[in-house]
C-alpha cells in the first residue's frame, strides 16, 4: 500500500468512528451491558434502603419462629406452669385452679391484643431509610418493637390478673404457704445473679475464700427486686452488671474494710460500671425500683 492510500484509509476510519454533529453517540454492545449492570446495582442499593415492616414484625414481635400462635401458646404454657406450682404448694381446689387458668388465658389474650394493635399500625408500610422522615419512622418502629417484645415476657408479672387472682382466692393457710415459697424463690433468683457476678470478682480481684464469703453475705442480705426472666434472656451478659449495681447499694465502708487497697481500686471500677448501667437495667425492667 502506498503512503497516499494509507492516509485515505485512516481518514475513512476517522469519519466512521467520529460522533455525528448534533447526533447520538455511537455505542457498542459492551457499553449497553455496563450501563445495565450499573442500573441494576443502583436499583439494588435503593431496595436495600427500603425496609418492609411486615417482614420485620413477624420475627421481632413473635419470638417462636415468628409465629403468633406458637408464641401465644408458649406464653400460656409458662403461666400454666406457674398455676401448677401454686397448686402443688398450696393444694388448690378444682374451682381455684379453674379461676387461675382463666386469669392466665386472659392475661395472654390481653398481651396478644396489644401486640396486634401495634402490628396493624405498621402493617403494609415500607420505610425509606434514605430520607429523614423514613429514618424517624424506623426509629419509632424500633421503640414500639422493643415495647412489644417485653409484653409477652411481662405476662404473669406483678401487675397481672393472674397474680391478683392468686392473692384473692387463697385462704390464710394457703397464702402463708405461697408467701414462704415466693420468698424462697426470690432469694434463689437473687442468689443466681450474685453468683454470676462473684465469679468475675473472684478472677479480677483475686479474692480469698474468706473475702468471697463476706462479700457474698452482704449481697445476699440486701437483695434487689429483679425480673429474672429479663435478666437472663440474653444469657450471661447482664447478671454481672446487676450484681455490680447491688454492690453500689451496700455500705461502702463495710465493703472497703473487706479488701486491700489494690482490690478496692478494682472493686470501685466494678461498682461504677454497675451505676453506669443502672438506668438501662431499670428501663428494661431487669431491676424493679
């Protein structure tokens, strides 16, 4: 090929590949594939910011497999076990047991109705986390979800209909037996929390057996009112903090006299941690004050 012919070919190729004035750019098939992939990635990112609350509620509101009926039955079974315990200790008559069972069923039904009210409030709604309004709604939803999660746990508690019925139907002898059993159960529940906290104190402070028993004795003598179910629902995480808060409620002079200066410095850190966690523990109704 001559030099002149070569330059003609280059010029022709330049005309073919150059964009037309005021016209669309010529695009290859690869460009289309890349653009489609980018659009899919953008759509997926947007979808990740869209939260369907119905999907969230099933698992958050109903602890047993996200199933309302199974969760209701588990809660009722727990209350009926309490009724059986009262019957074993107090010797309930058939009529007394029937009243207790009816109260337990009403407590569970009331809790489920309250949960359903919240579920309907958010049913069918999708939250957009990309805008402030959606973020605010997501925060409100989480606050309501936390309140809902505690409802089934609280069923049968101090303010429940079951507790009121039990107190009302027992005769003097039965009431005395049940009060004694309740006191023993309270002591056992507090002792389990104290033991969990003392394990960490033993390791951190290097307590002697005598020191261990002395601190244990002070804690047992001044129990906190606690909700054992809420404390242990997250495993072993919260019991030590409840114990540390219990330490903060003791006579600090007596406590300090039991340890040396090095141990007291470490123990003081534990006590401050307990104080720092106290508001959260109370808000979550682990500590009842």
